C-alpha cells in the first residue's frame, strides 16, 4: 500500500482532476449518488449525468456531482462547501485513490461517529457502486491518508462499499 501511495503521489501532479467530461466522449448514464439522509442512513438520489467513457474520469464526474450536493432538500451534502477534488486515480488493483482538498488546508469536518460514517461512505458508496472497476476507495485529505477523519472510523486502509448503510426505500421489499 505504501508503494502504491508513493507511486500515486508522484503521478498526481501530472494528472490533475479535470472538469467532468473535459475533452472526452461522454455517455448519458443514470447514476446513484449517496447522500447523508435523515436519521442514520445514506439516501440514494438517482440522476442522469453525462459521464466520460473512461472509468477514472467517471469517478471525477461522480465526485464533483456528489460534492455539489443533493437536489432533495431533505438530504445533506457530505462535505462543507469549498472542499474540492484535487485528483482521482484508479489503480490496476481496483483501488480508487481520491484526494480531497479543503480551503486553507483545513482538517476534515468534526462530527460524531454516525456523521463521520455517513460522510465517508457517501463518497465510497457513490464511487464503488457506480463504477464496476472500483473494488475499494482510499481517501486522502489535503494529500494525506489520515488514520481517521473525525476520530471514529478507520480510514487508514482501502474501504469497500457498504450497501447496508443505504436506507431502504418505502415500498421496497
């Protein structure tokens, strides 16, 4: 993991996260974004997005859409305004390395264990459940992989999607 992170760190400046769809053919896809919802679960919001054909650029487009916030007023943005995607790299092993940058190098937002879980898995589930090439996600904050974001959830390792965190829709069995 250390070698992979070193390789990614060296490569990240060469390939910054471009705006979604920049100079790439796109596909109109129905994607599902996962936002912190009321209570203790993530809520799914389906949207039509024009996403690039390339899996790595799809991840960038998804992350941008997620950070822009939900369309539904009952859902919350996973991160505060000003947090941006610095870069995303999809490794051969199916691990997506996502580097988020906060204004003025701020630390991740503080919160309780449930809030931290929903913030982190909002990103992980959105990326891993929409792009089949993604097996797990490594989250970096201001270029650094942190042991935890708010002191509760272990983010020192790649995280696989956790569909059990998604609220079941009414009427589903």
